[in-house]
C-alpha cells in the first residue's frame, strides 16, 4: 500500500508539505502542489480518510434520515441531497427510520458515533415534540416535517395552504361531501388535515376524515373498510400523501368504482403513475427536488457558520388539475 511517505520521497518534498497539499492548507508553492499531485497520480496513492478524520476531528460525511425510503417523495429528496453533496466533495449516509422512534434514535446515535458533519432529518412526531438543537453534537436540518414553534433549521412545504387550495378546487367543482384520508404519524399529515378542515369550515361543510399509517397497504385496507361501512359514497376522496393515494386507487379499482363518475379523487404528490392512469389524477405537486437541495444547502451553511440565526424555508405546492376531480371541466396541462 502506498503511504504518504512514499509520495513525499517521489515528489522530493517533506511529509509535512505533502500533507498540507492533500488537506488543502496554505503555505505550499504552486510548483510543490503540482509535484505532489503528479506523484499521487503516478503512485496511485489514496489517502487514509479514516485516519485523517481521527486527526482533524472532522468528517466529510453527512447523514440523511428519512421516515420511509419507499416513498417517492424521499427518493427525490435523497437524489437532490446526494447531487449537492457530491458537488461539494462530501458523502451521504442514508438511513430509513420507518416512522419508528426507536429506529430513529438508533440512527441518530449511529450518526453521533460516526462523527458526521451534519444531519438532514425527517422526524417522527415523538422526536419533534421534544426537539431541541442542543440535543445533538452535530447541526440538524429538518425536512418535510416541522412545527411552527420548533427551534430548528427546516425546509418544508406550506402544508396548510396546499391542502386548503386542493380542497377549495374540489368545492369549486361542486363537491360537498369530501372525505380526507391522512397520515396520523407526522406533523405533515396534521398540517394538511388542518388545511382541509379550514377549507370545509369556510364553505360551511362537514369534515369526513380517516387517520391511518401513511403506507399504501394501510390505505388500501382503510378504503376497503370505508366502502364496506358507508353505503353512500362521498362526492370526493382526498389523500394526504402519494403512498396513501396509491392505496386508495387500488381499493377503488377493486370495487369497480370509477373516478370521477362515481367519486372524485385527488391527493398530494405528482408521482409518475398519477399522470399515466386513466383518468389522470388531480394532485398537489411538491417541489421535491428543490426541498432536498435547499435542505443540504442550509445544512452546509450551518456547518460553515454554526452561530447563524435559525432559518426556515417554506415552499409552495402547485395544484395540477386533471380529469379525476372534475366531471365537466377541461384538465390543465400536466
């Protein structure tokens, strides 16, 4: 194995000079830098990153803890985080908490042990209820989930506004009995529930809600049970997430119910399948890549300036109206 001493001998320089070049420190001439890099390439030298981290107490690794890696939302967020990390010469350690506080705590402890530079986190309600930045030895940016009074850097959608606009679209389309299936395990689901309730209250309508774990299987089972218990269909059904929306569609198809003819349908997240099913489904699209990109940029800024004021970036969803929610109106371009 090639050592830094071998590079120094090949370049005709001291080990200290080679070390300064490889760590990007000042005090080395351009000529010396070129000689070191030429020797590195000629010898195929690879630095011992683990040893470097132990010496400097710094790491080039970031943590990303998501609540459900199967959710396409988090796939897109992860892609953005990785893209920006790669551009900055950093690595990303991805963990899936499965909406479980115990698993979430395990991964946070692992991040502590790995001495990561910072963490992007989609927190459970349990952690969010007691969150404080001083609980962690590394900076944290919350993504997707955050309460209004949480003392944390965060990037999220304006969930209440997004839900209000989606429900108002259905009301404006003539629907009065609107059922809302939402994830009960996150702040996001509760905020979207709030938007739903406010939109209905503004129109003098009565809520019809179903709380569930935000997975496709749970949504499928919940819709099956809903259809068995309710002989009269609502005018419209809304899902608070893409995974819930998929489960609802599967259950409606199984029951041979058509949308919008039998019941209108809408939800969150503009996943590819929502555009190719017949009819295409009305959704509130999230700027998912921008959310991930903003989160890692916020984290890198916090790492560079730990004492800066807490920042919160709130992005707006885009309503994309399609045939599933409107019986006699033309759909918008997708």
